[in-house]
C-alpha cells in the first residue's frame, strides 16, 4: 500500500474557529483582537493492492468563490495554485477522477467534500461515496429546514448532486482492508469518519480530519470553535489518542500547518 498526501492549498480564518476562545477578554484588555491564521487543506490518496485507488476527502471546489454561499466566502476564503487543485494533484500522478475506485468523505463541510462534483458518473460515484449515515442525514436535515440552501459549513450544492450515490457507513468501525480502517469519530459533526492506514515500512498513519483540527487541541485537550457534540468530541479525541499510542502512529490532523508541513507530499509517498 502506498499513501500519498495531496497538498490542496490553504484556507485563511479566525483562529477562534479552531480553538475555542483563544484570546479571552479581561478587565485590562476587554476587546482582544481576533487572530487571523492560515491552515492547509489536503486529501489522502491510497494505492492499495486489493482495493485499487482510494481517495480520502475532497477538499474545496476550484470554483468555490462562485459556488459557496456568499456568507461563507469571507469567513474562510480558499486559495490554491492551479497545481494544488485536486484534479491537478491527481493529474501529476497520471490519474483522472474516473480512475479512482473508492472515495471516502470524512464529513460534508464544503472544505472536505468540494470536489465530489467531479465524481458524478464515475465508478466511485456510481459505487457510492462512503460517508457516515449520521453525517448525510444531518447535512440533509440542516440544509432543508431553513430558508437558505446552506447551514454553517454545509452547502447543498456541494453534496446533493445528480449521478452521485452514497454508500452509508453504519456503526463505529469499517475495515476496508486489513491494513486500512475507517472509524466513526463524532463531535465536530455527527458523522465524522477518520482513516487509519498501517503501512509496511512507514508505520501507522491516523488521519483525523476535523475530529482534531490542530495538534494544540490534542496536546492542550481543548475544544474547537465548531462542535456539534462536545461530549462526543472529547470521547473521539480520547479514542484517537489511545490508537496513536498503541501504534506509535503519525497523526494527520484536520488543519494543522506545522504537522502538515512535516508530512511528505505527493508525488512522494509512504509505503
Ligand atoms: Zn469541518
């Protein structure tokens, strides 16, 4: 099995989304300024001897500035070079969307499912994109009850697509292969899926997606600013911590720039 980490560019946003209340006001400093930070967005591609090509997550759509709800665009604007867009990252490995066998989406926020649009009618899209049943039902619910086509970071336009099926993960664990596992780690959203890859020579990798945004959330045991269920959030972080100890794993956090910088990027890979 080969594990490729694809660099899909950056998002800029207020640190308070990632770390709850990072700068508390005090009587001496009642209005501390927001801290504007830059974070990576990435996808993971697996070349597997029995499963074929497996893609974990789908970053932002290249035309995000036309597709995203107007209210979201200035809150966490996306920027990427032409080469960082997902189709181009696959292209540099000689792949097209239609070559991908299985797509797993960690959760349906716009910066994790944006390129699903490109999988309409492909074998992965016909087979069914793997999402957790709790995620799809939540995303559909929150985007269909209000006056708008989006709610929070969920936007209908990015996941409710013609010629695209879903293959719903149920329960807490799914073994795709003996060396490739999916886990249900709710908290950030109801149906967040993490991926654990056991490589032959480079050890175990745990891709947490937004179950843990930053290494700081884990090290300082801190809540992020976007949480659906805070009790589940800490349970999931605890489960990830135990797994990472058990396997002495390398952690791929949702959006930690420093930890991301330490990872090898495609076309290099782990195996
Ligand atoms: Zn998210």
